[in-house]
């Protein structure tokens, strides 16, 4: 988002209010203390030094330093924000969250729904003035599928694009890299169903009709990175001079762990232009209290309201008039690494799920920001199942379940560590969580706060035993949620979860053409997911966001739950006029 996202859009803004790590669509990222997330006191969290607004300059908070902004590898909200500033995908979204042409001028779909032909805008260019062609998109999509790329979102198109599962065998089939390297990768790459027919025509063949594919084509995963830029090294994206895209903005300056400055791309063409803003400044502030103070000082223009600041905002005659209530698109959860005891035991996971009072979590920890949840897909999105509440708070049943798991009164349990993004506010929030386990299960959980950026990296590369994350919608379809937990999926890989029955339901649902039958299949799969409890769903976000009155074009009518930042899909009308 992949976060937050909170895709992620809101994700980030609300992030500040809740301060938990979010995947962009997941996924992810971390921001200032808004959702249960990140970072120790030593983490740099300086506020900006400019305290007055300037015409055309929008100042935002991105939380922690992005861990990776390579489009084919990123997954967290704050990472995806940067990517979509610099790049434009084939498609983008309108204010109703419908996919519309982005870098493409138009798209034609074959009668059988399996062949998509994108015609690119003839005047499409990169920010350095070089032409953008269909071959750039072919390279990017093939790079996404390349086993050596091994990006976080690599599993998303599995089983959807022709030849993708065969080429991306590690992500889609669970093959080891040793097994993958024995394959004829050149042949598989050539047979992959993404091909440039000429400079302006890209054809993508699907395995079967997929009603959500155009939304997938709007994501950053197919953003047209250039081969010559990638060839500069694994960290090519780290330097502004290498980060050359076709999106609405150009990264002009990146003072790592502190500030990033963007200016309009003079060569941008697409529905997100022309851009009125002269500059966008992102500040990496991980401490929610510091971010809130920066907003009050006139140093930040948009900021989600944190639970700790809610009473102040409501009682303040000025701040209370600067809020916009936004619906959330994210679900926050506690994840268990099933490869690490005791969470390889389903009963242990279920006991932990029963031991958490979600109602009190939202009421007492987040001061009513957001809503408790017991399943994955949030309210307002297709596939929401409000009656799916298998693990409601019940301390007695939790203890009984833990005993059935072989750990009566917690006796015999190995050491359990809860890892999270350690800000001062998060520390207090996770102390509440640890106290829940102590009170309701009689066990001591060790709190393990780590640096926000390090936390994001850890959940990708070496998932902790128990951790807190969030997932935000990339697009409004159950496929963007439930399919992530199929074997080797983007989220299942983080917890080492696999259930063949869920896999089969998702496989059918992803290509089912009957919308009623399709919804039934995803609902059955979501029930299995909740029953297995590889994660415990806790909170759906949503609530007030502070917006300075001089920020134009950001209103309840011009934002969507999947904005990268509030107003992103209304970008031509966003401006700052102090």
C-alpha cells in the first residue's frame, strides 16, 4: 500500500492518528504514532523548520523513512506514496475508485475477457524528457515476475496473467530458488503473457477473465522503471538522480530520515495533471506528538488525528473546524509466525485471539478512533462479513483453549516476544496489549519495540514471532484481501500460513464470473482464515484528519478511501493558497 496505507491514502493520514505499521495495500509502512507501530526514542523525528505556509507548497508527514521505493519490491504505505508520486501505471483511479486510463490512453478488452490491449499516450515521457514506450512496461511487468526480483507483491498476479505462475515459480508455486534456477527461465520469460507489440501498444493475456484486472493495472507493481536505472545497483532507487519516472512529480531532494522534496514533472501527461502545486514536502516524523505539534505550529498541512490528541482537537475552537472525517480502508491485526513455537499450534493462536478485548482496545487505547473487527475485509468494501465473529473476547474460554493446546495456565509456553514499531505512544499502547495477555491468560509477553524502518524490513525478511501490522485496500474487491492469504501469498508468507482448502476456494473465486457465486467463495475462504487464526484481526481505521483551511481541493467529496494521500486522485484541483 500495501501498509498503510491505509493504501493507502488515507492510510497514511490516518496512520498518524493510529500509528501502526501498514502494508500497502498493504500493506504497510509506518507513520507517526497513529497506528500501533514503530520506533524507539533514539529514532530521528525532527519537526520541519519552516513554520509558515507558502503558496503552492503542500507539507505532509510520511512517518518513518521508507525502507524501499523500488516499484517491483515495495509494499508499505509510506513506500508506495513515494512510488506513485514518481510513476504512473497503465491505469489510475477516479473519485469513485473505478480504474481509468493513466499512462495508457485507452484499453481494449477481447470478447472472451482474456486479452487486454493498452494503447499508450503518444506524448508520454519520463521526467528527463525521454520517451515512454510499451517496451518499458513490458520490462517492468517481466521484472515483477522475475524470480530474482522476489518483491513483496510478486505473488499478487499469480494465476491471473498467462505464464506468470510458471515464470514466477517461487512466489506462485513455492519452489525454492535452487529448484527455480533449474527451470528454463528464458523460455518462461518469453512465454509470459505481457508483450509490447510496438512502441505504443502493450498486450496482456490472462489465464481467465478477471473483473479486477484493470484495478491491478493501476497499481505501482507494473510502474515503468527503466532498465538502465535498475542496472545502477540494488539501491538504485535511493538516489534522486536515478529515480526517473513518468508520474506527476519528480523527486528533487531526499535528506534521508528527515525530508523529501518533490516538484511537478514538466513532462507529465495523464488524468492527474496539470498539477497546480509547486512543491510537495514529506517529513519523516515518527513520533505522533511531534507531528501534532508541527501541525499546530503551521509546519504541516495535513495530519491524521491521534487518539492522544483527539480530546484536544475536539475542544479547540480552531482545530475542531479543520477536521475531515474519512472512512478507513485498513484492517490492523496481530500476526503470528507459524514457523515459530508456540504459534505453530492453532489452539494457541485461538486462545490469544479470545484473550483480546477488541471493544476495549478501540475504546480505551484509541479513544474510539476506528471500529473493532473480527474479520479481514473492512466495512464499506465488497466482501465485508459483519457476522463473522468467531473469537470474541472471553477470558475463560481463552484459558480453556490454551489448556487444550497443552499449556494449562500458560505452563510450558516458550518465551513470547511481541515486536512492533517503537514510538513513545506505541510503547504505551502495546503495554496495554501485554497486560491483556497477563490478565486473561496469565502469561508474560515480552515487548520488543524496534526502529520503524527496521521493523518494516524485519516483517519482510524475517518475520518476528508475534507482531503488529495493517493492510489497506489497493482496490475495492475481495481478491485484494482474501487472496493474499493463499499459500505463498503476500500476507500468508509473513506468517508462514497455508491451508489447501482456502487455496482452492480462492483459486475458484479469482476467476469466477458469477458475482454471487464469487462472493460466496470468498466468504467461505474468509471464514477459514478467521478459524485458523494465523493473525488476529483487531481494528478498522477511520476518523478525523486535520487539513489546513488553505489546502484547496481536499474535501469529503474529493477524497477516496484509496488515496495515496488525501486528494491524490483529485490532484489537478489540489492547491495551497495561504
